[in-house]
């Protein structure tokens, strides 16, 4: 029902929300969301263009969520990468129907509207709060950052 | 939200329901539903394989709906050609989640479940009954059958 691109974008946004402002590298995002790196770059580009995430190059660079998870909804994310389209006029372009959909398309549009409502009413923060015993993480635990070797503690 | 194939299959089924048992040729179905003939042949093949329609070759041949429109639902049609898939286990295959979806995938599955319910609760007969002043036909009027020339009345 949801495109691969929407699914991936949602994973990425939820993952970034979990990193709480700490910039995350593409390699880590890919490992944590299982979004292939090539695909990830394209998804991040679209999300970045719409101002949903911010990326910074360099040594301590990476990507952060640029929107408030309390306001950002699943709908916003999906509409950013692969918009849900309501049926607004007869797909058969029946002039006799004008703006009034035939019963088939009214029913299909009602179904799409239902999805839209659920996604509009779900903020990223809602997901972060709804963890339970069975769902210990929002998406999956961010991989532990690699331990830095200072060259002292491990020196023999 | 719905694939082209689902949309086309639904149009075809609704159109055939409107012909009330009279076999309709592919040419007429294509003209009435605006489904291209090549695509139509494939859709009809799938619908026929599942016993939803019956086709007969020959002079008075054509396709008829083989199921009771009072029982046949939009869900049945969609599941026949391009099934809606619920999210039953974590798409990231997180072993820690087991059969328990993470909040993101729970919410997406809830949305898909909503669509499923609306389609399950809509029979083809419902659509036929819900015509109004603005929606004079279920889908669109079947084109009037070509007048037969007997060779007598028009003879000069």
C-alpha cells in the first residue's frame, strides 16, 4: 500500500528523531534502517530539499532532523517523498460526472481519505512515546557508536 | 494508493455488473471503462482464472460477471489482481520485535487495515444502488449497441 520510498523515508525520519539532534552519518542511518546507501542518498536529498532534515559535511558532519517531532506527522513525510493522491475527479474523465465522483471512485476516495486521516493524526513524537515492553524501540536501536581508540588506553 | 491494475479490474467488474448477465465483448468493455485493450486482456485473464468472470468465444460471445454482486466486494476484486498486504512482521526483520511491530509499522498497518475494512464492506451491488442525481450511473453508461441493418428497412 505504501511505496518503498515512503517506507524508507519514514524509517529514516523516525531513526533521526531517535538520535535527538546528534548528527548521524549515512553509513549509520543505512545500518540502522536497512535502507540501502544508494537509495538512502536519494531519499535524504528529497527530505533535505523540503527542509525536513539538514545535512552537514565534514568530520563531525551528518544528518539531523530539522523539524519538531511533536508537529511533524507521518503524512508530512509521505507527502514529501511520494504523495498520497485523493481522487478529485472521475479518472475516466466522464464529463457527465463533472466534479461528482461515480460510486466506485467515491468509495475508493473514502478509503484513501481514511489512510490520510490516520497519517495526519500521527506525529513522529507519538511513535517515540508509544514504545512498550514488546516494542522497546521506536524503530530499532541505533548502533552503538564505535569506541574511539585513543592510542593510550589500549597501548601495550 | 491503488495500483493501475486494481483500478482497471474494479472498473471492469462494475461495468460487467451493469450489463446484468448480457455478455459484453472486449471492445465494448474497453470503450466503456477506458481500459486499453491489451491491458484489459490481461486483467480479464486474471479475473477469469479466479472465477470472477466468465468469457465465451463466438458470435454471441463475450464476458459476464460470474459472481453475485450482492456478495462480491471491492476487496475481493483488489485481492484477486493486486493484493493489499498487511504488515505482519517487522519489515526490518528485527528479531527483538518478534511478531510485535514497532510503533511506526503498527501505525502503517492500522492505516492499511482501515482501507481493507472499507473495501470489505463495499459490495458491487452497494455501488449499483448508490447512484444519485449527480451520479446517474455506477461507472459510466455502456455504449448503446450498434443498430443492426437488416438490409430491408434501409433498402431503397
